[in-house]
C-alpha cells in the first residue's frame, strides 16, 4: 500500500503537469486560430485547478469536479469537430489526469 502523503504528492504533481498542459493548449489555440475563448477558458480552469492544488479551495473533490466539467467540454468539442487535435488530445489528457489522481499503486 502506498503512503497517503506520497499519494497526495503524486496527485498534486499530476495536477500541476495537467495545469501546465492546459495553459499551453489554450495558448496554442490562441496563437494558431486567434481563439481568445480558448485562451480565457484554459487560463480560468487552470487558475481554479491551481487553487485546488494549493489547497486554497479545500473542497475535497473540487479538482475532480473541474476535471469532469472539462471532460464534458472536450467531449462536446470532439463530437462537433471530429478532429483528435486538440479536443481529443485534451480529452485523453483530462481522463488520464482524473484516473492518475486516484491511482493508489
């Protein structure tokens, strides 16, 4: 069994990596397609997730709720565009993050 503090550190590390990738994805969307909504949404979700990672938002499952909302958003975008990049990639990363945050080794 994995130590609880080690599990929490792993979950936080996974979340921080996802936050960086989320912002980079929004920035890429802005630079490639001049999509301000993409940049604004990615930064807003990243900021909220960062507050969860920093324990400013102390609701136990706040990060999971935000990730689930992102799963819905990226699923709808993938269904609409039928293109793996960027919605399918972000959907996959979001799902992996949600799973890995609860991985107990």
